[in-house]
C-alpha cells in the first residue's frame, strides 16, 4: 500500500499530500496550478530506498527446534507455534525528518511520510457526525419555517381573515374607498371574481429598430423567469385577475402563442379590449417597446415600425383616446418605452431617450386615465440582457418590469372585489426601487412617474353580472386581407438568398420570420416570379448564367464560412480580466487568425462579384438582379464588420480597454454596437457602399422581401467598441 507524503508548493506555499511514488515525478499543484519537479528530502529518500529494498533479515535459531541433519519423513502438523521471520515495519512514533532548502522552481522538500501535518497528529479519532447533522437539520427546518412565514405572510393573513367568523359576511364591511387613499367606504361587496382585466403588448424583435429584451432565455441565471409574460402572470396573481381576463400580444411570448405586435393587430386588439370592458371593471394596459417623436407627434413603434415612415407608426394619442372612451371605472396605461441596454448599445435605429414632448403627452392623459411611465424626460428605461442583481434579486430584461416582481414579492395589502387596483402604493415602491437600482448599476437616472387620476365615483361591485366578454386577438392573416403572394413562393425566394447574419442575436431574441408578419401582395411579386431555372442547372452552366452563378457561389461561400469557423464562431463578444493573461493572449492571437481567413475569403468574393457586375445588364430576371445586389451588399457589410471585430480583439491583446468600476458590479467587457467604425478609411468606404446598396432596395424593389431585407440591414450598425458590464457574477445593489 502506498504511503502519503507531505509537500509544499513553491507557488502558493500550501501543504499537499501525495503518494510516495510521486516524490520524484513532475506534479501540478491543485490549488494554484503550478507545475514543478518534486524532490524528496535526503532523509525521506533514504527511508524510501529502505522501503523499496529492505535488507535481508536472518532467521533466528532456537534451541527448542534444532536443525535436522536430514529431511524428516512427513509428520502430522505440529501443535506448537512455528516461528517465522519478523516483518520489517516503520516505528509508529518516529520523529519527523528534517527539512532542507530546495530551489525556488521546484517543490519544497517532501517530508517523511510519517511526519505530523501542520503540527497536528496524523492519525485522528473518527468523529461521529450524526448528532451534528441532526442539530443542523433541525435548525435548517426552523429557519425555513420562519422564512416561509415571512415570504407568505400576506397569504397567511388573507387566509385567516377569510376564515374569521367576523368576516364571513362581508356585505356590511367598511371597505377602502375608490380613490386609493385607503379611507373607509360603505360600498357593499360580495363573493365572486374580481372585476379586473389586463392587456400586455410587447414589441421585441423589431424589423427595423433596436431590439428590446423580452426578459428570458435558456441561459438565464435568474432562479425564475422575469420576462414580460411572467410579469402579466404575477400581476394577475397578486391583483386577483382571473386568467380568462389576461391577454398578451408579443412576438417573443414564452407562455402563450407568440402574436406579432403589428400596427393593425395592436389597433384591433386594443379596440376589442376597450369595447368589452364593463363599468365596474378596473383595467391595466401595458405597452412595452419604443416611443418616438416624429414631426412633433408621439408614436408607439410596432414590430414593423420604421422611424423614417410615419405611416408605419401608431400614434400615442390614438391609444389615449381609446383609454378615455373605455367604460371601465379605473383605467391605467403602463408605458415601458425608450428601452436601452448599455452593454449592447444601438444595433439599429431607436427613439433614444425620452423627449420633453413625449413626457408632456404622458403627464397629461385624458380625464379618468392614469399613466404610469417607466422613465422621464432625457432618460432611458434600462434593460439588461446579460445579468444584474438587486438585493439578491436577479434582473433580466426591463429593470422597471423586474421591479414589479420585487415589489409584489413583498406582498400587497388584502384586497376585496370592490377595491380599485392599488396602483398608487405600487408605484411609490416600484419607482423608488427603480431609481435606486439604476443609480447603483449604471450610475445614471431613471425616474418613473404616475400621472392622472382615476374616476372618483366608484361603481358598486355586482357579482351577478356576467364577466367581461373574451376577446379574440387577430392574426396577421386576418388583418392583411386577400390578394397576397402565396407563402410558399415567398419562403422559396428567401431560401435562395438565406445567408448567416452578420451579428450574433441576443440570448432573448425571438426568431421572427418576417414573411409571416409582413404582407407581400401578389401584384408586387408577379414581376419576380421564378422562371424555373434550378440552382443545379445554374451551377452546371456558369457561362450561360454568369450573374446567377456568381450569386450562388457567393451565397454558398458565406454559408460555408459559418460552418468552417463554427468552432470560433460565433466569435467571442465578451472578455473578463482573468482571461487577459500571456497564455490567453496567444489564444486571442489564434482567434484573430479566424477573422483574418474570413477577410481573405470575403475580399475574393468581393472581387468575383465586381467582375460579375459587368454582366448585370445581360440578366433579364428581376429576381436574380435583386438577389445579386443583395449578396454584393452583404459581402461588403460583412467585410467591414469582420475587420472591425479583428481590430477590437487586437485591443484586448494591447490591454487597451476601458477601466472597470467594481462599485457598479463591472467584472468584464462586452462588444457593444455603435454607428461609427474605428477601422481604416478603406473599410469605412466598404461599409458606406453597402449602406447605399441596402437603401436602394426600398425604391427599386418596393413591396417585396428585398425591401424589408434592405431597410433592415441599412439600419444595422457595423461599428464596435468595448464597454464595461457585468458578465454574470452576483452583484448586490442595496
């Protein structure tokens, strides 16, 4: 059996145990990772040599058993004990061998295997941990019970209140008044469902604008989802809103069927919701996305909204008018707009910070309508697609909406069916927490506010009245009407020019197939009909179809690049200080070789397409002319982006990165999008040429998929910069 020996690492100076057979081998410290050659002390080496080759021991002679002169005949087994040679053993109380100095680049002298460790005896009496485990388990149960009692104190109070004989008949109870002040009221109530409703609309994976975070993804560190759909469910649970009265319109919905919040869908859904509200209802309408001021008017930006096309936007004034005409006695519009993730930057166009005009509209709602805004003038509504934490509470997505979880998790006073939604008390806590957390996480301002007043006259609760009628949320097919191009034709066209995206998608991004959410008329698509020439035929006849052949070759090369570089690929967009070591700098150098190879391929493709452009006039198919122009623009844009990325990796190797602020929880850097490029002028020219080509699709191919692709890519920023962020470590802001 091997014996354990003690050694000390020259790096971290920690004492380690190792088998004695390792005493002359190359070993690695399990604490600091240093790799050195171990050397035993002289005393230990002598002992080990003795163990490996013990000297022969003579067999003692005994007078009681004289040595026979000849081999005796077999005899029965003796009854006496037969003497044997003593076994060589180390004394149990041998003193430790002395230590001697060793070179700094080797393990310090390995001690005798029987030496005591750190001044304590090697052999210890086995402890009985059973009593300790029982005591610990009992304490854990006690603390668990106390925590559960505190966490669910409101439900416990509500349970006892409902089962108190004094409260069995609530018809004569003195209840809070309808103004939210908490003063008594004599409005009678009864048993039944609370007359409350909620409609949530969230635009996330915008076609032309900066995406916003829905608030959940598979890699989320949050112990539970804090996404938009979960906010609606939490509000419904805490405010006693029946599940049949909860509606969601979102392209990223994780709990319900995703429904793209297109302008006509939003309009019809809000109108249907308002039309079915009863006078005794208390309703919430939650808008999440972008607001924009265009030509002195304020708009909510739907999923397909383009800030350069005012007709594609939804006037906020129209939303206010719908809320005003609603018959419900309490009407609250919650607006979480002007969203911004500081670690992601602006990947496409955005309405930016809230303007004074937008704030003015929100602070002056119609009579009887309350508006709760996530931020104020010259502020963003911050979101975090990476990670953040507040008072041990994980934040994912909109910080303002996450605070609903935090506040509602602390409980709400017991409510009755006749009560209004306690929006004033909720806003006071959510607003204060939002302001405090933003200051702690990004050192900036975000000041939510509540404006307007609810109707003063309360409508008595009527449990006998039928619940509000259920509404059907329209689908894209229902709102677009007829005379549309067949979906199969559009999908086939998009498959022809399907190339990998230039940038990685966010973890929380939903995959929106715009062919299913944007209508393409049959008349507009007629000129781009497929002429029946297959891809295989084009590849077999490059001389007959030079423009098509160059287009197909470029598309296949772009797809192959993604596959070849899959290991590095999705090229890293985050870095931590621990990764910036000499060894990792060599790894970064290897990573830089990948974009260098990609640059070479893209330059060759660019030359191929420029030469093929000479045959563009000979190509009669508008479909393939558009395909060619799109691929040319994509190659130029991708070349600019990969060059910018390579430049940013070089900044890591030079340690040319912004300083981290530990007080803000910053523990690393992320590549953030910005409009301007930091590359050389040649690369900036490539990016400018690509933007011009993308811009032409809106006029040359209006009403087609190329128009959507061109407008989307035109708004995509190609510049990059490193920004400090939190990469996932718990950071408590209190």
